[in-house]
C-alpha cells in the first residue's frame, strides 16, 4: 500500500460529514412528491425508510472499523471477492457518488431562484471549484466547514420545527392510512435516497481519528439525528400546509415555512436548503475521490490517482479529477438549462 493519509477527522467532523451527505433534496424537495403517493402517511414513510437503512449503517460501521482505510465499498468487496468485483464496485460507486454530488450542485436551483436572479450553471461551477480547492487543502478543513454548515442548517431546521409545531392542524392528518400499504411502501422507497449518504464517511475511514470509536458513533448518531429531524419536519409540513399545494411545488419546505414562520424565517429556510445541497456536494467530492485513490494504491487504477500532496497530505489528483467530473456533470444536467 502507498502513502497513508493523515487522521484529521474527529467525531464532530465525522457526524457533520455524514449528516451533510444525507440532508439535501431528500427533505427540501422530495416530501411533496412523496405525499402524492402516501398522503399524510408520508411522515411514516420517512420513519420507515430510516429504520430500513439501519442494517446498512450497522454493517458499514462494522466493516469500516475492521478495515479503517480509504476506499469504502470498493475495499470491502475487493478484499472479500477479488480485484474484478472490487473494480466493478469501485468504479460504479465512484460514478454514483460523483453524479450525486453533481445533482446536489444543481438541485438547489428551485430554491436559488427564490432569492437571486442568477444563472444556475455558473453558480454550480463556481461552487464546485471552491469545494475542490477546499478538499485539496485538507480533510480537516473540509470537516470543519461541514461542521459549520451543518450546525447552521440544523439550527434553522430546529427553528422551523419549534415555530411550526404550535400551528399544526390535527385535521390535516385525517385519513392517515387511506393511501394503503402500496402507497406507503412506494413513498418509503422513493424517500429512501434521503438517507443514502449515511455510509459515505466509510470511504474516508483512513482519515478518521480513533476510528473504532468515532466511525460507529458518527454513522449511527448522524442517522438518528437525521431521521428525527426528517420526521419532525415532514410532520410540520403536513400539519401547516394544504396537501394540494405541497404536492404541486418543488419547494415544499419553503411553502410550509410561509405558513409557520415570519418572513425572515422563510429566507432562513431557503438559505438552509442551499447550504444543505452545498454540504451534500462537498461530502460527495470528499468521499468519492477516495475510491480511485484506493484503487490506484492496489494497482487497479492509473498511478496518477495515487499522488498525495506533500504539503496538504491529500490525494490531490483524485480530488481534482473527481471534482472535474462532478463539475462537468452539473454543467450537463438538464436542471441547468
């Protein structure tokens, strides 16, 4: 194995990266679409999706603590099933995480246009470049930024929940299970992606301090926090806004905020949505760049990905190339046109 990366990420950073990888379009955009399938039972769908992702979180925590190296899913499959299956898993996961980061960069468009009359593509590319530079400078700096972004984002979400709870109308939950089991399961599968980022931190296990403790605490803690926030927010959404309006908007949280918060609160929710999508993109670049780096150390990817910066102790080429693919994908997305 080539040069090892520095262990700079403590428990706050691990938790923030994991939360930031989850909280994004899953709560700021999807609730209205899921409500078309499940009606008020969309609240239960978010809870059920969180329960269903728990086994994946537990197993990934176990694997990451047993093999605290860069590479995540690629590493585990390559060690268990050999280079062929490891390469397939590594390349596939790298593409999926990179494209998810690109989607996050352009996914804030519905919220961005509520505040600023700006073209989406240049903004997405500018953010991508800044995130690439931040990731190159160091995992510690990336983790610190995630802590700040996630703290601000969660503060707004808690405000939304606390201010909106008294305005919830119980009558809006009448016929809670009228959509039937098919509607609930369909919505559960639809919002399952909202928790997909919970295991991203495993790919940077090599950079986590005291991984035996911090990885399981960070992964499971972030899942519990995120699931609780999701269920509470969706409950408030359903309880304060008209169902017909929620299912007919791309910005359901903003719509609910207009019914529960003062004008400054609505602006804060919109800014939180933008921060959430930036944090998702940041976590995407951080985690996905470790896949080609790990594969290169094992001789399954070009040597260029293995280069570690002497100054910053980060896989500079893997980050730059991954960020470049992410930027190109965001530029090519239909959402930017």
